[in-house]
């Protein structure tokens, strides 16, 4: 989808059709395990009541709805989404949970203690209208947890975008150039805090990930296909930027290659029977695997250390904003 087409996603009907088509082809079918662990850690840190009712707003196929329910076992957790195809998939996958499509009569009038949005607000057609809609689902004393890309300055990705021509697009809500085509904005902490304040919510707790090593970990492990576009040195704003982007591209490609090799080697090694000739041949590549595995472990370890020690630093690429109203 071109940027001109992406701009059409500010329309509700266009968004519904766009995401129906995406979910029909496996969109957001699952999330990386470390991502899920961070969500669980954040939820457990919020000092929520022992019991309550929560809404996963923009639940997609229900992966995070189920995660919330597992993390808060005494809570009732339900999901809703604009895409009817996503809701149908969620009902099939997680039959013991309740999922609602827009207009479902049994969903009308329900109110919740907590609303969670997970990678939703960067996609929605009209954020003010959607927050109004969320507000109608909330009790007077309630809370929201919003998880989404972060537009604050100083992150690995923000620094990269500042070195590139057209790296940050003000016509599309300051979206970063490499982002998913469905993203129509990238909010800062302050921007989202102000939007929530209009509904009487105050920021109570905020966490961030992807300041540096977290971003390197993600892109070299989960989305290495984005690296060539992200590090196209020809788009640098000047000679110095081009040099830095070129070096960064080589660095990220090297890490991604090591991590890919380590994963494939281990999978192949354990698939082979002991004493097989193929396993003997594969053992010749063991020295390369040891190097690749060391690189993989270092990146994983540095990303985890960053999360454990810097989750309060606002120069992250992703943010978790917990806001409350009326002393929740």
C-alpha cells in the first residue's frame, strides 16, 4: 500500500475492509514470546484489583485477550474488534472467551474496569473518536493500558529516521518511514497523555522498550527483511549520515545472519539422528555456529538488560502507558 492509500485509512469503512482482508491472510496471528512476557510483566506491576472485568479493545484474533486472561486469572476478559473476520477467528481459537463485533446486541451497554489496547491506536482512523468510543465502555472509576509505537526522541529508530530523507512523515502523523502500511500515526508520550486527559485520565505509570538493544534484537530476529530498507544509505540526508547508515546496515545484517544461522543450525542438528553422516558433516560448521550463537546470546542478553534497567527511560521505540481515572 502506498502512502496515499495509507492515508485512506483515516476512514472507518476503508479501515474495516483493509483489516478484514489482512486478517483473512493470517495478519497478527501471534506475537514473539518476549513481547508477551513484557505485557504480562507490565500487567502484574499495575497493582490492579484482585477481580474485575477487562476489555481488549482492537483484540484482533484474540492472542492478547487470552494473554490478559492468563495473567489476570480472577478477571473476566473479553475482546472486540472492527474486523468481523478477526472476531470469527478469535472465537474459533479461544472458545472459552467472549468476543464481540461492532453492533453485537449483547455487547451494547457493557462497561469495564480496565481497557487494554495493544498496537491499536497507531492504526485507528480517528483517534479522538476512538477514545470517545472507548470512554463509553469504561466505568466512572476505571483504567486504560495502551501499548503502541513510541514517537519520543532519542530511540534507536528515531535517530535512524532523523538521518534519512523523509524519515519521519508529518502528513501521516509523524509515522516512521519503515513502519507497517497500516500505521497512520506515531504518538509521543505527551500527545497520548493529553488525549487521555480529555476523558479525565491521568498518567500513573509508563514503561518503554527498544531504546537501543531492544530494537536491534527485534529487527535482527523478528523482522530482518526490513533491514535493507531501513539502512538504505543512499537516502541519507548528508555524507556523514550516509556513512553512518551504511555502517549500520552492515552491522545489522551481520547480526541477523548470525542469528539466522544459529537457529537453523540447531534445528537441523536436533532433527538428525545421532551418528548420521549428515550430522558429521554438520559438525564441520560447529565453529561458525559457536560464533553465531555467541552473537545471538549477547544481543538477547543486552536487550533483556536494557528492559530490566531502562524500562522507565522514555527514549523507547515502544511504550506502555497506564492511565487511571477517579482514583482507580
